[in-house]
C-alpha cells in the first residue's frame, strides 16, 4: 500500500487558503526531480493537445492577461445590482446529486443574498454589513452546489508576477479558440503540452466568450452561448455542463437575470437566521499537489491521480471522487490519502474569533513515485 513519504504543497493557487510556495522536489534526491509527469489524459474538451508556447516578453504577457481579463469580466454579473435564477441537475456518486434551484440577488454594494434548494438541503444565506447570516447553522456547502457556484462566480485565478502563462491555438465544434494555461509554481522555460498543475482557459477571441474552463486535467466546464443572456454590459451563457473523466456530472441553466425588484427589508436577517461570522461561506476551488511514496511504481516513472471533494468547516474531506488517473490501481490509495488528510485551515479550532468557518472545494493532485533510497 502506498504511504505518504513527504507531502509537498506545490503551486495550484486558486484560493488564498491554498497558497503555497513551489517545493515539489525540495529536499529530495535529484533523480526524483528528473522523473517526468505523464501526459494529461486525452479528452474531447482537453483542447491543448500539442505544445503550448510560454509568453516571452511584456507584450505577449499583457496580451494573454488582457484576453483572460476581458473573458472573465464579460460574464461577471457582480459588477452591479442583479437578480439571477439558475438551476442544475447532477449525476454521479455524490450525496448531493439531484435537481437544484438557486437564486442570487444583490440590490447594492454590501448587501447580498443567495439561496439553494436541493436533495435534503435548503439554505438562505444573507450578507449584510459584512456579517453572514444563514438558515443553516452548520454552514457547509455540498459538493455539487460548490461546483456550480464555482463555475458561475469563482473562475478567476491570480495572475501575478510568479504565474506562468502559456498559450495555444485550438478549435471546438468549428470555432477557433485561444487557450491559456496558468501555473503557479514559478517555473520557467516550459515546453510541451499541459501540465498537471496548470489551469486551462479557452476563449473565443472574437466574442470574448469563455468557452471552456478546466481547473485540473480531466475536469471541464463547457459554456453554451447559443441563447446567451444579455444583462447591461455582461453576456452570460444560457447553460453549461461539467464533465469529469469524460462523463457529464452536471447540467446547469441560467434561467434569468434581471435588475432586483425586492425592497430593502428583504435584505435584513429574518427571525429564522443566525449570524455565522464575517466573511464568505465558501472559497474558490484550490488544487494541492503532493508527492506520495509508492513502492510499486516503476522507479523511472511517475503516476498521477486527481481526487476531488469538499472540506467542511471541521473534519475530513467528504464526497470524494477520482477526477482522472494514469493508473487506476492507485485510485483506492489516493482516496484513502484524501480521507486521512488533515491539512488546510479547516480544523475545528482554526480561524479567528468572529470569522466565518468556511467550506473549501479541493482538488488533490497526487504524484505517486517510488522514492525508495
């Protein structure tokens, strides 16, 4: 059975709580650092199938950041007051699979309410004067709900000075796209195709529409603008699908988006709400890379398994599932590793007094190596 030899948090910064320095091979013998990652799995939505080109100068970097910024802002409804209704159906092994209804509305800056109704779950969350009020005292977000909210609201990733940017031309269903790969390990002189710790965005440069978003290989959000919703300066996809390992797990629709019509009283906590804390209930998804010792792996090879789940405000990760794997015989070991993981900042005694105890959607990219001396 593979066992943890050394955990290394490398790159993959999508949310602040998962911001770690690059140390993927720090302190390990040089030969382990020379063992290359296997290629990411083939998928019809993995559009970077050849070598991606790194940005080489100021103009190239500025152009790629401008492309991503415009695409993400193009569908950003949170630039002003709005009222949005959406729904989704999910399929798979998660306890939160089923049919869901959502509403998000904000009448002004500093006031925001979102509600969700799904299988064995119902919640109304209200943000008022920096405080989160909720009808759910546990304040945890089920996996499928977290995935959909991430796809709508939390696709951005930091593009600071240490972010690597690479691009490639691609096409999907006859449309010419530009795909941008974003990494957070500060690597230089990169070659080849997509790496396991790169986030992938594929944009239609003519319309500025974000067509696909992939936080980790094997996980893809495909946005459909065939009946796009126009709202002030934003253009929203009318629907999107989320696939994992080539299988559709979520089909979502944005039913409507309008200016808010409710009175100010609707954005005050009701008698059925409790004050939870200051700060958001959930964060953007984050990917953590680990090196895991596995005696059964070829010493000259590296196997990779990506595990997905949520980490509630206390306790271990839940709703665990394998997103992609280069060796299915390691899947059970990967799930066991994720179950026993006690990292992150969601332990029962974590957080400052008064702060909201958050739910985190987490990807764990486990690199299995034979690290026998």
